[in-house]
C-alpha cells in the first residue's frame, strides 16, 4: 500500500508529526515496534509528567493516551507492534516490516533513543528478576531491589520503587549522580540507600536472581546484597540499523538534520530524541511538527514557495 508519508515511531514526536500530516491532508501511516505513546507508556506510565505545560499531575500513561487518541481522531493510521526492519530508497521509499511492505513519498523517523538496553557484561546478568525498565513499580512493593545507574532514568526508577514500598539500593560507579537537581534532592529525602562508587561484579541465583555482589572503588571492599530484583539503567544502544544501511549521516548517536529536519537523504526526515540535544516532550513535539510541515513542502515542491 502507498502513502504520502510514513512515520516510524509513535512517541510524542511521531504522533505530533502524524497530527500535522493529517491536518495537511497527507495520507499517513504510523508504525511502532511497541505500544503507541513511546517512553511515556513503555517506560514511565506511572511517572508524573512535569516537563510539558498544562499537563501537571498527569501520569505518563494518561498523557500518552491523550496524544494517541488525538492523533487517531485526525485519521492517522497507527499500527502498533509492527517493527520496521528496513527502509529502502528508490523512486519512492519502501518500508519493510515483519508484517508487510509499504511505500511512501516521504518518511519521518521518530524512533527515539531507547533502543537495545546496554548490558553490564557481568556474570548472571541474564537471570530472571533482572530488568532494564519498570512499567509498574507497585509490583515490587515489599521487595528488595537494586537499581544500577547514575542518570535520571535510574533516579526515576529508584524513586518510583521507593514510593511503591520497595526496599531500594541505588548503585552508581561514581560519587555523584548525573540526574537533575530535583531528583537529587528528592533522593536525599527518600528511603533509598545510596551505594556511591560501587559497581556490580556478579549476580547470583539458581535461574532466578537471589543476590548481587558489588565492589567499592573507594574502600576496595565487596558487598553482597540479598535481592528479589534488579533494574539496570545504564543507557541503551540506539536501534538505527535501518538508517545506517541507508547511509544517513549520524553525529554522536543522533541523526544529523538540516534546518527543515531533513536528513542527508532527500525525502527522509527525522524528529524527536534522535535529533534533539534536549530530550523532553516539548522539544519532541516541536521537531515532529517541523518534520511534518517540511515533508509537506518537499512533496509539494515546486508549488510551495
């Protein structure tokens, strides 16, 4: 089936692009490997959204649901659980998924930066009970949980688990978090036990996680914690194989775009976290809208001045 524009990714950037594309009367298809809503629904459905004006006290799942419903009501065809395997460039773009093949005159990539979770490469890392994200902290109430990482993802996860009633340790290999000052302040007042300058050496258990052994670079001593679960939040490796095969120019794991949001491949645009230094909802929406308008002008050239 042929479309004017295919949008890869149904997070805030992709949904904003879809809404504007339909406003501009473009036949639009949105494809997402998971559930529509992006990280808001897949990673932080329980977390309050505080970075978007007018959404105070709303949870990630509520904001995502509102965005998805709005985009769908515009007439955008949003297909979930359909990962894009390859993007081909010819007279038109060919977009291949595990379910079919589609064609479009323009493509907008808004896949975000949450690709393959980065591994620690330590023994026992594949045991049952070790996660890379927490979609429902309430399931860990009363459990002993180790969170590993030093950024806002780790801080948010640890705070969510602590609020849900879990006993939480937060281990970071350095002596200061790379999180926001707000998160640092809240952690300081929480029941979270900080393990500064600690790295995991070993996860142990018979098929299921039972404990973790950590090493302190400061004291040179080892600590063993009995655990019910562990969450590794040390980043991810962007899933941009499709773009690399096309020869799209990248810069520091982000897609290089011009002032119109177009990549180095004519007709291929990018939006959201994969192009923005500031990875927040307002920036994602803005780049998504820009990509949609730019795609429209590209398709209407030379009639659009």
